[in-house]
C-alpha cells in the first residue's frame, strides 16, 4: 500500500506492508524504496509492518532543487516524520548506502523515536569538524573519485541521462559483487568521466531482472537526478549543521551488514572501513559480511541479509 506523509511542504511516498512493530527502510543512491522489496516481503510475513520510503529527490517523493534541501538534517527530519506518521512507538530503522548515514543521523537527532538501527554497506562514523569531501580531495588528488566528480552541477546529470539505461547498468554492475574487485575504484585520470571504462554486461547478473531494471529506469526517466546528486553536494553544508553531533556515538542497539566485495570498504587506500564498524556504537549487536556480495547487498543476497537482520531483530527481544 502506498501512503504519502508530509514533512512540512515535502511529500514523502512510502510503501507499507504487513502489520506489527514498524521497520522503516531508507534507500541510498541511485535507488528507490523498491530496493527493499525482498526485506519487505520477508519481514511482513513474520509479524512486522515494513515501510520503505522514497527518499526526497527520488521516486514519487518531492524533488526540491536547492542543494540545501538535501542535508542530513533535512533528510533525517523526513525519516522522523515518516516514523511519526506510521507509528506511535519508537521504530526500527534499516538504512543502505546514503540511507545508512541518514538513519544514523535520525537516531542521533530524534533518539526518542528510534528503537534500533541496522546499517548496510556504510558503517557509522561520527561526524567530524570538516567535510569528508576535504578528505577525498586529499586522498584522490591525482585520480578520479566519483564524489568529487559529482560536485559540478549538471555535469554528471548530463552524462547519465545521455543513455540512462546503459548508465544505470554500468553503475549497478561496477559496484556489485559480480564485477572485478573494486571496479568502481579503478584508477582513472582526475579529469575522467564517471562511466569511462565501466562495463555494461549482457546478460546482467540474475539478482536484478529486466523487470527490476525497468522500475529504476522508469523512475529516473520521470524524476531525473537533481536530488540524488545534490545529496553529494550538500556534504559541505552538513558540517555547519552538525556541530552538536561531532564525535557522538550511537546509543541505540545497532548492527552492520555489508558485502565482502563492496568497494566502500576500500574508499580509504590502505585501510578497511569494515574492520571495526561498531567502534562508535554503544550497543553494537554485531557485523555480518556476506561472501561474494558487493554494494547492493540486500538485493544481491537477500536471503543471508534477511537472516542477519532477523538475528538483529531477535536480539532486541532479549
């Protein structure tokens, strides 16, 4: 069932299934509420209400144009509004990719509304006094890094929309466990484009069917990419709004799930970002790395992801 929930003048489209305690799922880039389809079906069958929202800028939700509309402060407020609109009790959050920092920030900013948090693919790292973009500029000063390429408005949007179907296939494949390891991070000149030297496999790996791909391409043909890329551009604004969160740990029960072959774990050359994902979590219930899976872990490997999430939910009852 589709519902629309308002956060002031922002309309948030939410798909809701099942009955019972509320799990609210928050997707990342470039995805949709649809990316949680396997989790919705599974947990709705075993006694939960499972809601998956289109983050602002995506799908059927509002798409403001201003970069400032996509700070973590604004996005966390959206999640809190959806949680309050669907449940009188504290809710459980699942977040993937950008959805993970969004749910972490929601837990920090609205602690009374959030019972527990599962982060997928991006571990919790406390806010610092500077933007992560400054770190990427230093680490990737002489080579391509996608987040730096995304900063110039209109450039990456034009590249992707020139051949949307091929672009999405290349992006999804390059970050998947089926691609060569760290395909997303392959060395390219600093002035390269996003899609340069990325493969477009045929047939596509079975975890995303032609029907699945059509859901994404149809949504992005209709809604465009201003919101999805403005989230990356808003990172400098996050710093000014996050003074109170610098160094803060998560207090709610948390867990971490990711694919072993996810390029995110190697974003910092020579370091493993998945080495200690619970370091800044006061009540960490464990990490699960899924063999063979890449970045789209809940779509690539739904069964082991659902098992890990179920174990996390069971731990909340003890």
